[in-house]
């Protein structure tokens, strides 16, 4: 393979990675899928490939769907210990963000909801909503009929709409204020204030820093307030576990407001918030080191200049 063929692949790598991330919900797995596609590209008779972008899109999509169908992945995700891998805003793997559909398709909320879809439904949804492929193009990529593509998209949209947080979000200034108030109330143990900041049907989910076999879930405002008070209140034991005293920084993660817990230049935890009509509807806590590798690397490169922490002394 000559340099021009390699350059052609590399020119499309970022787009392929953003496609794979949406399909898999994991940056590490997305990078592996794109590298596998490169090996396919190397082995192919490229003289017979009329439209390289379309050929590579098909290869990456089907490699990702094969991964989703694998016994290993089904076991991992069925065990209830999986959350999408969070990415700091500005990460090229987040891909196109020109439309509301594109931005929503990479939100942690929708990436989580996509776990309820079959691999083909997930493929159709991502190709149509995030990359604007026609049903004819989508059908060709997935090896299905156009009518099947239409049916899969209808089912995918219905399931995702049924699980989506209702109500309007908040602008950036309001979101930062709400998150800061929530963290301050949690750190000081003010349960009443925490409950007031939550929707009546608020939920929280945590990966337990990777120490639990299943996600920890809380499904009432009182339950979310109780776990936030216990989890965010600073203690010497938590500082020892984190390796120091974390500074809590505000950030945008997959387009949503988030709090990053940072010790030195290490991100030791990320908490994201879905906001509806001025109150917090969903809290997601991710602290398993393997799920924070790419976000932590992006923070080391770009985070120090992002202003003062929300809570300087946690």
C-alpha cells in the first residue's frame, strides 16, 4: 500500500472513529474497530473500490455491529455494569454536531438508551440520525431492504423517545449554577435543598468506581439526594482513596454539564447531569479508571486553562 492510500484512510479516520463511538459507546472499542478497518483497507484490492468513504463506512459499521453481537460484549453489558465512556467536549471522536439530532445521538442519555436496541436498529439509528444517510444507503451498508431500514428506524426512535428525559434543558450559565448548587448542598449535607434541585422522578446511576459488578441505581429524589450527600461529602477516607484532595471542575461531557474530580492532573471521577426545566433529572457517576482514560488525557492537555474549580477545597 502506497502513501496516498494511507493518507486517504487517515483523512477519514476521525469520521470513522465518531461513527464507531456512537455505535459502541466506548472510545477504546471504537479505536480498535477503526484500526481493524485499516487492516481491511490494507488487504483490499483498492483499485476496485469506487467510493472509499462509502466502502470504509460499511466496513466500520459492520465491524461494530459484529462486536455488539459477540458473546463477550453481550455478557459484559447484560451484567448491568456498563455505562457509555464519557468524552470531554471538543474531542474529535464526538464527531458532527451541526444538528440537534447529531448532538443528541452522542449524549450519554441516548448512548445508554441505545443499549435497548438491537445491533441493526442501532446501526440504522446512527447512520440516519447522526450521519444523514438515506434509507437506500443505510440498507446497502447493513445488507437489508429499504423498508426494513424504515421499520428499524421507527422502532429505534420510538424506544429512545420513550426513555428520554422530558422537559427543556438549561443554558450553559444556568446549568453551571444548578450543578454548583447541587454539589454545595451535597457537600454540606442539606438534603432539603438537594431534593428541591431534583425532579420528582430523578434517577442516579454509578459504576461504583469499577468495584461493583453491577451499576448502582437510585430511582427517587430522596434516594438520589441521600446517595449524593453520602458520595459528595468530603472525608479523609475519600481523600486517601483519591490520592489527594480533589478540585471539582465544571466541564461539558458529551454535551451535558458535568463535574470532574481532579487530583493534580488526574481525573479520578466524572459526574454528569441531565437537566429538565431547571432541575436535575439524571445523575451519572463514572469513576472506573478504564472508562476515564481518554477523558483524563484530554483534560491533561486542555483542562488546566478552564478556570477556577467549582469547589476549590473539596
